[in-house]
C-alpha cells in the first residue's frame, strides 16, 4: 500500500465495501440538470464511489438512487461530488460522492448491506 493510500485510509470514518449497485444520479435542478447512470464500486455509510460515462463537476449536489442486489426499493440519498477522475483507458469517469442527507431507514439498510465498521474503533476485544 502506498503512503498516499495509507493516509487516505486513516482519514476515512467508515469502512468501504466493494458492492456493485446500479446508480442513478440526478443533479440538482439549480445546476446542470439531467440524469446520469453508473455502477458503484464501493459503498459506505458516508459515501460512494461510482463509475460513469458522464462527468459530474466537483461540488455538484446530486440525488442518488442505488439499486443493490437485495431486490428491495432503491436506496435514495443526497450527496455532493467531492472528487472526479477520468479513466481514459475505459473512456469513463470515476467519481466520489459524500452523502449529505441520509435518513435513518436508508442508513439502517446500508448497515445491513455491508455491516460497516468505523475505522476509529479499537480492534481489542
């Protein structure tokens, strides 16, 4: 693991899980508008990394609908694009979204999907 990756892991509040969900992203009406589609690459209680063919500007507000494999209603939450990176090899964008508004029911479903654990918890039992 590189020094940069190690530093990023230390700053994360929640464990990430490699969960692939269909993602529908709706930019806020005050911004660029439109619906974008993609697949999540990892997911936590605090945010999601999504691979998409559309660029989403950093600081964009989005409503995210995630359809995961549990065959239930999509998870819906609001978020903000915190980073975006072009993958020229696959002609796609990889974007990081931090959740800004998530209700208790959605948070509980996220916990059930991958049982996230805070990075800051002690591992001693």
